[in-house]
């Protein structure tokens, strides 16, 4: 039987400007999937742009080579990550004039 885990990295957090999630150690997993759910936005033109990052030690980071993801308005997006090594996080920014967004961010992992 495969093992799995879901990590809730952000719950009802209000994002403004640039942000980075807490790093998550996932070296045991063979695959991962991000979920970013926007619950509320301050303005209708608000969008969130996110990039997956990887790290060998949880201290030094680089982009994972995954396409940049964009979520606009109240929506949820998801994307897979493979061959990621040891640590995962996402970094991004909230775009739009004076925009903010309340989000939930999940990372699911499978062995």
C-alpha cells in the first residue's frame, strides 16, 4: 500500500505582495501536488503568481523548472511536481492594484 500525506501550509492566510511558504521536507515521496485555493480577494483583478522551488537542505533554494502558475479571482489551481529531491516550497506574489487574497495552500505527497 502506498503512503500519502497532506500538509496544510497556509490556512486562511491573507497574502499581500511577495510571499514564500514554509519549506516542507518531502524526500521520502515519489510525487507531490500543490493546491492553491483563493477564498477571497480584495479586488476582482487580483491574481496570484506562484513558482515551485526546491532545495537540498531547506536553506538554499532554486526554481524547480515547473511552469509558473497563475490563479485569478476566487478559484483553486493544482499542479504536479516530480523529481524534486528533498525540500519543497512555493514563492510568489499577489498582483493587482492594492490587492490581497485570503488563501489555503496544500501540499499532497505520495510514496
